[in-house]
């Protein structure tokens, strides 16, 4: 069974940086990344969960407009880990961040639809103060 475990959250001041990690297990790595789409989502109090960045089956990334140019999604195949480098953080980036995966083909903005993912981690909190 595929498992996702996030880490790297914390509290930073506006303009700062954080790198989130999502350790994945329970699969054959090469097969996993060729079959699954995987990405980062976030949910702030009182708001719906929203897609931040995701990678489709061939490794192509997609970003939400709100984070383009500031966040970068990447993966380390050898370490079975997905990353989200977050730079120039803003108070509105404050949220619980989740790693999610789906064994289906998606492309473009489909990747940012939380309802399309069925495997979720427990989340890591990011708080940005002004």
C-alpha cells in the first residue's frame, strides 16, 4: 500500500523560504512515478483544499498561479521523495500542506484538482508571519 509522509513545515517570516518533503513508500519506485501523478495541496482554515503544484506521469510540473515563480516542485527518484521548495513566502501561504497521489493520467490543470487524488499524507503546517 502506498504511503505518503510529509515533513519540513514550520514558521517563517514573510519573504522567507521552506522546503517541504514527501517521503513515499509501498511501491516499486520506477513503476510508481510512471503510473502516478503526485503533488502538493494546501488548506487554510475555513477554506477549501487547493492544488499548489503537481507532477504528471512524465514529470511535467503544473503550478497554481498564486505560486508560480516562487515555488518549485521536484522529485528525487533515488530517495523516493517529492519536494516543494517555497521561496518568497507570503502570509497568505499559511496553510496545512498535503502530499497526494493518484494512479491515473492527468495533465495541466487537472493535476491541481484535489478531488482527483485518492492517496493523501497527514500534512505539515506552514505558517508565514508578516
